[in-house]
C-alpha cells in the first residue's frame, strides 16, 4: 500500500508557511470592518507596553461636585467617593446601621444589583462572608425561585421543579407589571416545589440560618406547605389581600422545602435564608442587564419589598453590557441609569447607595494584542458623574483592580482569577475584589467615626 504520510507533512508545512506569510500582509478592511492580523503566537505572546489609546481630552470631565468629605486615602487603596447631599443617600445610612447591630440588636441589609459579573454569587459570596464574620449574621439571603446558575452557585444548594420562569431580559413576552425586585417572576405548575439547603464548603456561616421566607402575590386562595430540616410538613393557607405576602419559619434551619399545593392566580418572587442580627447580603444578578430595567419595576412592588426587606445599603454594579470598544458617548445610558437610581431612592428611602464602576474589560487589537477596551474609561467617567448627579457614593472598581490591563493580569495569574473572555472574574477574582471593597468599607467607617467623634466634642 502506498504511503501518503509524506503528503500530509507537505500539506501541513504549506499551511504553516501560508499562515506565517499572512502575518506580514497589510491591514485589510472589508465592508468597514478591519480584519484582525493573523498571528499564530498571539495567545502566548506577552503583550507589549500599552500605548495611550484614549487621550485625557477625549474623556468626559470629572464631576464638578466634590465629595462631601475629602479624606486622605490610605496608600494603595481606592477609596469611596461620597457625593451625597443633605438627603444622605450615600454611605451614611449604612455606617449608622452598623453602629446599631450591637446597640439595638438589629439586622443590617445590603442588596447588590448587578449583571453577569456577580452571577452565581461571585464577589457577593466573599463580601457577605467578610461582613458576617466582622459584624455577625448568617444565611445566604435572597434567592430567586429558579436559577440558570443553581448548579454551580457554591453558597447554597438550590433545587426546584414545576415552575414557569420569566425574566425582564427574556426575548419573548414578559409582563413588566408582574416583576419583582430581582427582575423576575415565577408561575407555579402542579406540585411545584423549591428547596434550599445550607452549605459550608465555600463560605462559612451559610450552613444554617435563623429565618427562612418565601415571597408571593396571590389573587386567589393559595395553599403552601413547608418542610424544615426534612421534618414534619406544615400546611398554610393564604387568602388574597392585595399586597406582597411572606411566609416565614424560624429556628435553626439547615434546609427548607416549599411545595405549592394550590395556587390560582399566584406569582412567586423568591426565598430567603437570613439571620436575626448582623449582616445580610442579597445578590440580585441579572445576566445581560445594564441596570436600566430597574426603572421598570413597579413602584408598588418595590415599596412592598421594602417593607419586607428594608435595605441599609444598595450597591449597583453595572457596565459590562454597556461598554463598547469605541464607545465615547453614553449620554442615553446616563439618563437611563439616573432614572433607575431615582426610582430606587423613591422606593427605598432609608437606604444608602453605592455605584461601582465597570471593571477592566479587555479586547484583542488588530495585531492580536490584549488592551483595555477604549470605551471603558469614558464609561467610568460617566458613572462617576452619574453618582455625583444622583447624590450617592461611587467606587472606582477599575482603579481598584489595577487600572489598564488589570484583567489580563487576573486571567494569567497563578491560579487564574478571571476567565479567558477577559471580561468576567471567577470566584478567586471575586474573593480578591470583595476583599478590596471590604477594606474600603471599613476604612470609610473609620473615617465616619472620626468625623462624628470630632463633631461631638
């Protein structure tokens, strides 16, 4: 039999020669799109020192309003800029609430609204753990009825069945008037169930909680059963009352299973596993969100949620779905996010607000080099101005990460702290960033205490 191996070698060699030769071709533009230069070694080649692609003159000017308190920031730390006015919608409500944990035995609630950057409890898991270790508390907080990430969210074991799930980001029909605080609503089918079980493998203080709740709105009679720690099942019956309803059970709860026995014209929003004192951190991640959909949540629904879960601090993390490679004008986004913030301020009047900037996001240039996406820097300026105009606090997460090219460093760290899309962090990266924000929050609290001690003298 004739040996054809040599032809395979010749073909492979020819392809290699052609690809290498193509690297030296001039830049090709087709239909307005510049083709990326062929570079077989682009994935292993170390990036060259970055050239300044965005001049300072092309960036949006910083806020004219200065932060209320301008403190000397600790070396190496990116401090929170508090632009709150007399309405005190910045960090003050949160710092005040921390003082009342032990003096009044109260529960301090934190909500983190964001996109896929914090999906599956990335970042918030470690922020929750550090805060609970310092100030007390237990439980994972709010969890939606169903989730696309329940299989790899390590902070709670989450199983469910028999539900029809709806999200504001769905491409098919979505009833905006039914959505809850997370941007979802869930319709139960026959014998629909959902179960949460605590765990202690990823983060501490999550194996048990002291309160477990489920939230729903029923226009007709609802029969709902609950089973705690795989024990006796209790049946509950609810008549419609025109308001958001909550069924809560108490005790040392390691697992809780809710089963819908009868539900005519009932929609569900989520569950919670909480403590009775200390810190609770709720993760409201919504893949594909820019934050603008927050303004579409009905005012009445949010106010009802505020009665059930009154937040002391609302953290907003958005931008991944807004930043573009060459985007410099985000005026429409500015107007929309300001509207979302004002909507939340109206519905959660007691809360403080902290806007996080978008983190670093990298892309490959025409030569295959990894660079910070040019549109990111101007978006950060917009977000800083949004915080100033809204009278809330701002934290430059991009700067805290390390600025230009920091995402590349996270991706290529050993072990890696970000994904190879050069956009999303992983749990190790989330732990790193959560630690940075935690230290910043503590430093801000120290400065707050010093100011008030001085004012009281």
